[in-house]
């Protein structure tokens, strides 16, 4: 072992130079790709945005360079043990450089064809006719010539690399250091390089760059350029694994047809469009000029309960709820346990059914029958989706546009100097960007997805006016020294405050606006160590604006994310307007369900145990067990079939 460590000490310079070489090569290839594809840059893209993309890409490529260095470490260790094995290291170096260069050359035609870096089409190609695919590459992309170019270029770069590696930098002091000191330096350098590699240019995941949060500019081409080719391939692999792990549910076609009938009370045969069609009962308020649906990160319902009022972390929403033009229900479940679950449902109208819609070809081909944006456009609205984070997160930009939104806005559309975290700009900057883009002459429908109430919880709360001492004093005795909890509660306070200020600001300037506020999920942190299901999993639904009356919703209404858009449509749509939804409006719905739970106005329970182990928060009244089971199965089965196979229920599709 000592001989190996001694060898590594002697070759520490080679390890660091290998890391630096491949990092610079990846950065060079990125710049050359940008320079060679400038026609794909947006017309309004400026030099500072390009520099931002280059810098972010350089950070991300530290991760890739670290991976390549690990591969090269095998050759370096072999050479340190036996000098004759340097030829093995030469082979390793040529292999790494050849693959890197091949991917670089291949990226140009791939982007020209698909307007993307390497993506899931790589896996689609595995199912193609390989001979036909090969001949297409030969004829259309001059494969032999380009392959020869890659081989020669890789050989030349390998020669440069080997010379660079064999020529000492001149650390004369290094050889004079003791074995222990050399080992300590080796460990320190390994730690620094490994950390930067692991976290993509940061000291933790909070400050680093990864493929999901890399798309920070407002230019699609630059966002794709930030990912080096290895990162793009990993993205394709990760998305493919997500999709393959979410094959849906195991209902038969006949099951789906039967459950659709029980859900809607219709006989639609094998056509889901018949089952899911609904006719609006007539507008309950004058049609608003602007609609804003705020899907707020980790905004649980429990801080709005009276027992937590002394914390004063939800005062903005409390004040809005108290107003006469507001309706509020606490009998609401989120679609999933994470933000992407809320995203998928709010965009498509489909319930959680074990499908990863943001990466599915079916969801990216055209809007679903129940999709939100196309139906709001039929009501005369221009549709926009606002997200404070990078456009590449969960494939959100492509997904939202494919599902019919006219516009998509992300971190690149928010002030460049806006404070924030790796997940996105702070809420106040997101809301300001939305406010600045309101066109008073065009009716607009906007979904806003924020991120501030999410770790790493790095907002300067004191500067925003958060009274940490007051919150501390309102906590139970055993939690008053829990600084992490106080910081988390402070970020909830910030999200609440920013949303309240935005709503008030828009109401003042555009009084004919309507606001829907809902949490994307709960289940992140509670004061109670063992919270009830109700406190742990429910989110609030708040609707406020001109014409809203406090008593509009029945006291016994209950629902989940799938019921929000039907509720909104029933508020504003003219009589007999036809729309499509899996959920029902809260003017009539009495049950909510999601990935693991059900809820009514009085009780909540687990969907696996149905009514066997409920928890009551109102009257001790339970829904009928058989009807509850049918409802849960129906919304899941219908959402699964529509999401995967479309509107026609045909058992032959299951065999494909």
C-alpha cells in the first residue's frame, strides 16, 4: 500500500494536470460549439449572457473532468507501479480523448436535427433499424470522413496531453518534502478536486451546478450549451430511467372503461373524451382580465391553523383569507409529495398515476385533452408559465410549451442581479418580473411556481424584516434553540409575505384580477415531531378577487390539485362552455385523493387502508368505503390511460 501511495505522491502532479487538461478541453469544446452555432442564438442575446453560460458550463464540467480523471487514475496508478505500463496509460488517455472529441463533433448535427444537446432520442435510436440508421449516418452526416477526422484529431490531442503530462512544471520543493507532508498535500488536493467535481464547481450541492439546474439563461441554445456532452448523456439516461420506472398502473382496458363510468355517471363507451366532457353551469363572477395561479413551494396548511397563529409566519395569507372577496378551504391535498407532482397536474389536469409526464414522448407531442393552457385560451386568455428556477429543471420549459402554454419564463427572464439559490431567484424578484410583464390590454392566464421556501434556506431574513426572536418565543420550550427550524419557519414567512405583497400590488393596479393560491406540497417540516396526517399533508387553497364571495364554496367541499382548474372554469366560464377534466369543481366535489391519501371535510386517511385507520379533524363521519375506493381507482386509472394511451380505450394498446 505504501508503494502505491508513494507512487501517487510522485505522480500527484500528473493527477492534477490530467484533471486540468480535461477540464480545459471540455471548456474549449463548449466555446467552439457556441462559436460554430451562433445562428441558434436568440437575437436579443447579449455578451454577458454568453459569458454567464460559459462560466456555468465551466463549473459543471468540473464534475465531468473529475469523472474522466477517475478513469485516467487507473492508468496513472499502473504506471506508478511499473513504468512499462505507461503504454496502458497512453491507451486510456487516447480512449478518453477520442470519446470526448467524438461526442463534440457529433453534437453539431444532433443539435441541428433536434435543437437539443444529447437527449432521450439516443435511447429511441436503440429501437431503430440499426442498419438503416448506420446508412443514414454514412449518407447524411458523412460518417467515415468525420470519424477519420476524430481519430486523427484525438491522436494529435493525445500527443499534446502526453507531452504536457511528462514535462515537469518545476516544483523543485516537492521532491524535498517528506513522505508524510507529500501524503497530506495529496489528501488535501484530492479533497478539493473531489469536492469541486462532485458538486459541480461548489463546496456543496447548494452552490454547485448540475444538469437539472444548469439552464439559468433565457436562451435555449445557451442553456443546452452549458451541459457538456457527458452531462447531456447523463441527463438523457436519468430521464429515461425515470420514464421506465414509471410505467403506470395495472388496470385492464375494461377496468378503465368501468371506472370512467362510475367516476362520471356516463356511458361513453371506449372514448374518454365523452366521459371527461363537462358543461359549465355559468359564470359566477365577471370574467377577470388577469388570472394568477400561484403554486407556492412547500406552503403547507398547518401555519394557517389557529393553534399556530402566534408564530405569525402566515399573516399575509391570513389577512387575505379574512377579506370579503376571498374563499379558502383547508380540505385540500397536493397531487404529489414533490414539486414535480404539482407541476404535472397543474399543467395537464391529470392525477398522479405513476407516470413521469415531463419526460414522456406522449406528453411532449401535443397537449392532453384535459390540459390547462388550451382550455384557458378557449376562454380568451393568453397563457404564460412563470418559474423562478432554471428552464432545464425537470424538462419544465419543453413540457409546458408542449402542453399548450403560449409563453414560458424562467430564471433567465428575471433580473440578472436577483438574489436566490441554486433552485431559483427569490420570490420577490419572480413576482416583480411577473408584474412588469402584465399587459393591461391583453387578458392573461399565468401559473407562477416559486422556490424560495426550499433548502438551502439562504435568504437574509433579518434584512427582510423577519422577527426571529418573536418566532422563537412562540415555539414550544423544547424547540426554542432549534435554529434550523427557526430558519425554515422564516423562509415560510418570507414566501407568505412576498405572495401577499404581490397580490396586494396587482389588486391595486389591476382590480379586475383573480388569484388562486395553493401549496405545491406539504410534508417538509412541522413543529410537532409526530404531526397528524392532516397537519402533515394538507395544503391551503385560497381564491381571491373581485366578485368572489366568502360563502361560494360549500362547507363540506374537499379536493386535490386536479379539482382546481375545474373550480376556476366554473367560476368564470359562460353557461354551456365545454371543458374536459378528471377532477370536479369544489362547488360539488366532496373527496380529494392523491398519491397516498384521501380527504373529506372531516377526515383524512391512507389510500391503501381506505377507511380502516382514519384521522378525524372534524365530525366523525366517514365516506362510503366502496365509493371511496372507486373514486381513487377511477381518477388514477383514467389519468394513467389518458396520459399513456390517449382518449380511446383499446385493450390492444396494452400489448404494444
